[in-house]
C-alpha cells in the first residue's frame, strides 16, 4: 500500500486492486468537508484504511464518499467501508442508487462473469442504507470549503450511471473510467479507452470526452490510475484509440459466430495493436504491464462486442 501526495490538499491511496500496484486509487480531498473519491472492491478496504492512517485521517471525520460509478472495482467496497465512517454519506449517480441499496443484481452479474473467483475479488458486497445515499444530478454542486466546490457531471459512455466530478480548486476532473485508463511506464504515458460491458456506447463516450475538452481543464484524475496535467494529449489519445478500437472491431466482428469467439478475436487484435505502439515508444516487451494490458483489452473487447451485438439485433429488426 502506498500514499502519494498530489498537492497540499489531494492525495491518492493505491488500493492494490487485483493485488496490482497502481491499478486503482482512492483520492483523498483534505477539505473542511473531508471527502474521498472511490473505494474499489472490498478486498481493497484494508489498503484504504492503512492509507488514511498514514495521512492521519480518522474515518469518523469523513463526510462524503463519492462513487464515480457502481462497477465493483470502483464501488464494491463502499458498504464495507461505510461501517468505519459513521458520519459519511455515499454520493452516487441517480441511476446507481437502487443498486448500491440492494446490490443483488450487481452480485449476480459479477458472479456470472467471474464465477468461482467472485469471493476472492469482491466479497463482501454490503447494502448501503438509503438514508446514507445522496444522488447528484447533472451540474449539481457541493461545497467542501470556501475555496473548493465540486460540480457533478453525468458522463455516459463507459456506463449510464457514471459521474465525473469537477474540482474548482485545481480546475481538475475526477474522471472515473469516462475517458479511459492511464498507464505510466517510466516517463511515458499511454491512454486507452475503457469500453467494458454492458453499457458501453462510443457516441456517448465521445460526447463526454468532448465536454472535458470544452471545459479547458488543468488536470485529469483517473480511476485507473493517477493524475495527469497533460490534459489535451490524454484526451486526444483516448479519442484516437476509441476511433481505432471501433474501426478494428467493425472489421473483425461477425454475426455468424458466438460472442465468445468474437471477444477472443477482438481481444487478440486490440492487445497486439496497443502492445505494438507501446513497444515502439520504448516499453520493454517483457514489462509486466502487458499482463494487465491483456486483461483490460479482454474486458474492452467484451464491451465492444456486446455493443455490436445490440447494434446488429437493432438493424436486423428494422
């Protein structure tokens, strides 16, 4: 577990999601209303508590726990962590409220995907009392101090229940997965979209990314992982790769084979294409980052194939 100060008021705790360093982080906003953004899954909560201890933060002082979206690698541990935070409220997108209050569908969906690995990766997923949940509408604001106001934006594309959070004090956006994943290898930064199932929509993702561009931000705070001040480059790279992902996917997709076969084919193609560029830019071909890249490309392939399946069925029904 590691804690990294970003500036005098924001730190990131490495939550060691999937037992991997710099995979998923929780942002700690040291404001009058002490706030954290993201909890990851329940196995990460011990890392979060250790990180808070290093920062000399008592969980009883936390007032807000913000979930960018309810995918389990961002929000699965919220109920467990809330037990440590008697004075905190959970903030979530309106479409996420019922699922964290009653996580039965989240649990069944994750078990269908992860099978026998579910307990190791996510257990327990604890319901959150409705009276402890706050929902934030599009462009709704929350004052954390005289110098810091958060503005919440509904940013679909990765998920329909996705919030991105603008921090006025740093002119930065906490992006969750809306504009993808940041991989940091030495001095190089790579940005790929996160197109996981089952609500991925490339047009909505483009619109959300364009909104970020229009806001003229100074920072992006990624759920996976860390901060960048090279905002223009990051957004343009995610945009470029999203276009390329979709071009490759449409070319490779076949309505005559199973979803599993389409996913396998696309995973291989996306992994080879992203790996090729990373190696060309100086990443050692033996770098363990490629194990993680393969995992992410598989999840992204699943989301794109699911999207294309829906498109095909829609076209076929016309």
